[in-house]
C-alpha cells in the first residue's frame, strides 16, 4: 500500500503529538507547554517533514511554528471536519505548494 503525502505528514504529526506528550510529562512535570508550536516545528523538521514536501527544503522552524499556531487557532475557532493531524497536514501541504 502506497502512502500519500497527506497521510505521511498526518502520521508524523501523530508521532510528534506522542513525543510532545512525553516531553510535557517527563521534562515539564505535567505542565502545559505554552511554546508547543515551536517544539512541534523543530521535531517535525528534525524527523523528516521536508522529505514529504517537494518544495519544503526552505521551510524553517520559525515559519513552521507560525503555521502550526495559525492552524491551531483556526481549528479551535471553527467547526472543522476531521482529526486535527489530517487538517494540519492539508494546511502544511497547501502552504508549501
């Protein structure tokens, strides 16, 4: 079965969520990470996000952090259909296209 670009990025976002949950528990002692978007951005880029984006080579932590924060605000503020990793994956693809 071939993996689509969107499903691969959504899977990486789910992996990131799990790793960040462990970070919040183990490092932050269960405290909510206010800077979660920057943590996610660094993790995603360090774990191969660019490999799934033909034009993603120039994507940097600062840009991706801003994108993730915007996606979160939009997702929470609207009645969005679908799991957040799928919605964010589509947003990342659209932003880098």
